[in-house]
C-alpha cells in the first residue's frame, strides 16, 4: 500500500498543482499533508483560496483512489477550520486535527500544535514540557477574532500556560486507540521531534519537541511525519528520515521550487518499506538530508 507524505505547501502555493500531478503519476492510496496548507497570508487571502483548494481536492477525488488526510498548520487561520470541515463533509479530505481515522487496517492520528516561535500568530502554539514562550518575538503576539481581525495577546505566557501541552494533546489521542492499534498507527504531527535532525532552522537553531520525541520512544507507532521547519533537511546535518527504535519518522521539508514529498510502502505485516524522497533521492544535496538511516 503506497503512501505519499508532504507538508507546508504554503511555501509556494502553486505546489498544489504539482501535488495533483504527482498523485496522478504515483497513485498512492493515502496522501498525508502535514499542515500549513493555505497561502502564507492573512485571513482574507486564505479564505479566498478555499474554492481553489476544493477544485484540487475534487480532481483528486474524481480521478484517483487516494484518501487525502490533512489539517491546518501554525500559519493557517483557525477561524477558517469550518471551511476545511466542509471539504471533509463533501468527501474530499479528512481533517485530522485532533482526530483518529481508520482505513485499510491503518490508524491515522493527527496533532497540529507546535512550540511557540518568534512569529506573531499564536493560536496553534502550545506548551512543550517546561518550554512555554519563545525568548525572541517578532512584534506583538496575536490571534484572530471571529471576523478575521487581529486580536492582540497582552500576556503571551499566561495565554500559552492555559493550554494543554503538546504531550497532553498526544496522550489524549493515544487514549482513543484500542489495544494493538499503536503498531498500525501513523502519526501526523506538524511539530518535528527533537533529536532527529529534522528541526534545524536557517540560523542553525534546533527547535524540535522533546515531548514528540519521547512519545515516539515510549509508544513505538509504525510511522510518524512532521513538517513546519521547511529548510531543515537542506541544512548541514539535517535529515528527512530517521528511526526511533521500531518507528520510522519523516520530515520532507519544503524549500525552493521543487515539491518536496516522500513516498513509501506499508507492507502486509505493517512494516515501512521503499521510502523515497522527491528531491534527496534523485540529486545528492550539498549538505545534510541524505545518507545512512540513523537510529535514535
């Protein structure tokens, strides 16, 4: 059973067109898009994109057997999530935000919260263990009201501390699984784990989540995938694939003009096989991103 995984199409929104072409060519049974699916813009422009998004998903639905699973990422305006739910209601995708989806013997689990970062929009940020607010901030922290207008957050630490942590969000999802389902589960988590070289920013800072990494260590799902840090696989030491004991973890990245995605097979006995990256398996990158599969 073939799966295609990508993320952060907001880096260049025309990559949606590329993705449709790849789905036609590779014929995956499942397509996972790990967050940040709307234009990197404010409320009005994101809302205006939905008819176009509906068109892409309709083409996939009418011409392929693929189930598309996705959710909003940290740049996607949360008050537009009902629009994504409408697409799900019409059978065009699955909104995996905080949900479990079962199909073809696999169990898909989605969690889109991330650690706080310097950028202004904070709705999807959550505590990560002892980590609360990023020490560097680029301007006023904000969210949006129901009309799409900016709503300043006066006390960021208080705002974040009131939220469930990343670890708590993951445990809440885990409790929805029945006995034996974890080994067949695929976790789509927008925030990359710490310690896997999937979280390296352009300034070489590593911003992965220790809670996500520990969750993988403790629970050993079949597969995990993330996004969020577009450039990480291109950075020196960066990787798009790693192992956490029996768990395979992927972070395709999303940089430059080429669509970044990974295809893989899930075997009949629930093993990950034949993982291949659209960029790094065809051209050796100058730094990072490619090489022996590490085990953490």
